[in-house]
C-alpha cells in the first residue's frame, strides 16, 4: 500500500515536470507576460497570445457555475428533505447515470437542441444575431454536465446529518425551511463547498462538449453570444497541427500546464476553505 501511494504521488510530479519541460521552449522566445496578455494567437507567425482564450475560459466556467450551483443545491434540498420516497427512488438513479454520461453525448445533445435554442429564441429576445455556437451555449452545456455531480454530493451530505439535529430544530418551533436554512446548510457547509469545487474542476477542464459548441474562434468575446475558445478546447482543436512545429507543440504543452496549475491551486484553496469552515462550525 505504501508503494502504491508513493507511486501515485510520483505520478502527479511526473505529469507536472513533463509539462514543464515541454513548455520551456516557448519561454525561450516569448515572455510569460507576453503570452498571457497578448491578444494575438497565430502560430504560423509565432504569435501565441492566450488572453482571449483565458477570457473565454473564465466566462464559460464562471457562467456555468453561476447557473449550476444554486439550481443544484436547491434540487438537492428538495430530493433530500421534501421529495416523497417514491420520487426520490426514481430520481436518484437518473442523476447518478447523468454523472457518468460521456462528454461527447452532452455535446451532441447541445448541438441538436441548445445551439438552435440560443440562435432562434434566446439571442433574438435580446436583439442579437448569432450562430448559436457561442460562450452562452458552452456555459449552459457545462452547467448541465455539472448538475449531477453537485446534486449527488450535496444529497449525500444532507443524508449524513444526524436526525437528532432536525428533530431538535423542529421541536423548538422551526419550520421545515428554517431547519434547512439554519441547521442543514450550516451542518453540511463544508461538504457543499467540496461539491462546488469538484464541479469547478469538471467545468474548467471539460474539453469535448465545449469544443463542439463554443465556436472555436480565438478572439476576445464581446458578448455572451460571441464565439470563443477555452484552454481545454484549444488543445483538442489544435492537437493535430502541433507536430508541424516544435514551438507550437511547446505552446500547447504550456496551455496544458496552465490548466494543471489552476486546478491544483483551486484544490488547495478548496482544502483551505474546508478547514476554515470546519474550524468555524466546530466540525
């Protein structure tokens, strides 16, 4: 068991140093500031500005979580606290299945339903013309993919709360919603935070589904209905071309390194928040 544990830890560092080594070539010709803040991505002319791609990634991930987090938490509350047992037994297996559906299936469904919906219904409502392949479509797709993860984890955390806490709250005259708000949420706050961060990890690193609907245009999006690009989808769309240029390959490895570091930092930040929450709420 010790050998396996050490091997897994070494795998983490191996991936990190491999990506770092592959990325060094790009830094010999371009500074980090130039790469991160330049708006020009044109590998044919040795231009590797990631600013519009970073903006697209932040927008897609942020909007997806803004949509997914409140809906998922409220859905989990209903399933755990309000839904009849028959409905609960029917809904839970479907949520678990959704968590394991391949990304490409979500992408295909988004192509068939969300792209026309955004193009013909949502965008005209705002007086905007779009092809439907845009930041908003990718965000909605990601939010749908994140739903089952956050819902499942929140439901499990709500069920883990001792029944005595609920009964104590109800016995002093609190309503069902007051019990949920002041007891259930407080007792399960660390687990909810963990669920949100896991959802962020899924959304930030999602590739195939986003690549199918985001538009694939390396340009800073002016609105949510503009096509864009994310760091993960860039790697997929440009993977077949990277072998033609060592500098291009190094740039894509650097993009992968950025993804790796961001997810790592958010995991560390999540652990820090969890410890603070547990200390504050005496868990």
